[in-house]
């Protein structure tokens, strides 16, 4: 997101680890995996607009600690279907979080 309010939020839902490939676009609140939530926000003549993908897919390439790819899909904004194509590259991944194993460890 930029300070002016334009941007894209891409949230990937994956199982054990992030793998390169295609992730289907799902609506916010859908926690199925593997999947991706894509939200778009932009300004049109000083008026904020936004929508999320309800159809489409996200291609992910994993290169070291960065990802690149393409999001193709559409959503509805003000009653109008908005087909969107987004390319992203060199997006840094966040630090790994601590996890608790699912097995007994003495």
C-alpha cells in the first residue's frame, strides 16, 4: 500500500509451507488452503474505491526470501464487474514465526 491509499493486499493460505504454483482466489473469510485472498484499493478523483477478487487465480514463484508472480481475477466494485491483472515481483517474505510441534516432546 502506498501512503496515498493505492495498493494490493495478497494473502496466501498454504498448508505446511509456501510452494510455487497456482492458488485459486477466494473471498475474505474463506480459510481453505491452498488459496489466495486478493484485495485492491485505489483512488478515483479523490474517492477511495476497493474490491476483492471473487474469481481468478494467483501464480506464485518463490525465489529465496522473495516471491513474484501474477494475479488474474475479478471482483465487483459499485455493482460493476472489474477484471484485473496484477503483476508483482521481489516481494519480501515476512520473518518465520515460531511454531509449536503437533507431537509430544519430553
